[in-house]
C-alpha cells in the first residue's frame, strides 16, 4: 500500500517540494538581508522601545526606511497565505477518495487482498503525515521571515502562520476535502465544497472565537497595538457631557498570550479534523462498499 500511495500522490509531493524550494530561495534572497538590516540599522532597538512605550521619535526615520525596503513583500505574502490551506484541501484532500471512485481503482485495491480498513488507514496516514510535515517546515520558514516585520509576534500575520496554527488549518482543510470527495465522489464538486467548508471553519474561528479565548485587558495607551493583539472596539469611560473629557479604553490581548492562543486554536482545529476523519472512517469502513453490478445476461431459450 505504501508504494501504491506513493505512485498515486507523487505529483503532490513534487508540488510540495517546489513550494519549499521556492520559499527557501525567497528566504535567502530577501529574508537574510532583511534580518541583517534589522540588527545592523537599529530596527531591533527601536522595536524594543515601542514595546516598552518609550520615546520613539528618533526611530521614525529608521522604521520608515526599513519598511520601505523590506516590508512590501512579507505584507503581500501575509495577505494571500491564508488561502494556501484551502488550496491544499482542494488539490490534495478533494481528489484523495473522489478520484478513487471516479476511476474505479477502489475496486482493484479491495479485490487484491487489501481490506477497506488497511486501504483507508494507509492513505490517511501517509498523505496527512506528509502534508503535516511539509506545512510545519513551511510555517517555520515563514515565521523566521516575518520576525522583523513587527515589534512583537502577536500580530495577525505572525499568528496565522506560526508553526502550530498554520499546519492545523492545512490539515483541517485537507480533511474537509477528503470527506467532501467521499460523499460526492466527484473531484471538481468536492473541491468547490472544500472552499465553502474551509471558510465556514476559518472565518468563525479567526474572527469570532480567537478574540474570546480569554477576557481581554483594557488600557488607555494609544500604542496598544505594539503590546499585543488589539480588539478593535473602544470602551468610553466617564460622562460624555461632563466637565471632563471621557476616557477611551482600548481592549487587547497581551503578547504573552501568544502561545496559549496558539494551543487553544490548534486544539479546536484538531478537534474538527478528528470529527471529519471519524465520519470519513465510518462511511468507508463501517458501511458496505459500493458495488458495481454487472449487466444481466440472457439465458438462451430452450428449444
């Protein structure tokens, strides 16, 4: 089964290798010079002042120059990288079982002494294991690349592509594609369902659940975005029409909650993935396999 899975999915492995090589070239050509400039030009010291809310007036030119030279490319990648897990679900997850039913290869596998349990276990273990390994390596490279782009790591771009959350989104997208392919048994239809399913999981988790993992703190510091993840709403304290001006309090999560939030979100996505895979397992192993019935043959009439 290992050799068969390799033969069926070597194209996806080649594509993953191309992506990692491309990322490596990008890190060498852009990431290394950016990290060298980050230390050489005093950007690291300016970021430390921003986190401590110290006077950064002397740093404005340094930060503006660094951002103009190195900030554009990471910013563009951060805007489009959230769609990469969805593409993995469409290109790897959706065809995983749908292609078997479209081409009828499941019948060959099950009639060669390979049980449904072994067939499915081998495909899920090898494909998901490979996807997980590649996504972890990719996330580690992106995390290193994005490190100089903000004073702290609890920014949306850094959080979404860290080594826990990013692979979790990739795996859940692939699991959505696998289940969709099993249910509809059409690769293109399963890919379309994967897009909708991924968005139905990602958008509520990122924008509704993530700000509520813990009770946010409040502050009147206007530089709160340099201290953690801001919750973009403002609490007004004090009478609006009183003798003194009201105080605006901004709600935020401090930067030291980064890994705690990573673990929480990864656990949520892992739970969703396990449910999807359990349903897939039940539909394949716990039910009777589809059978192609041969056309009835006529019996010759007796004379």
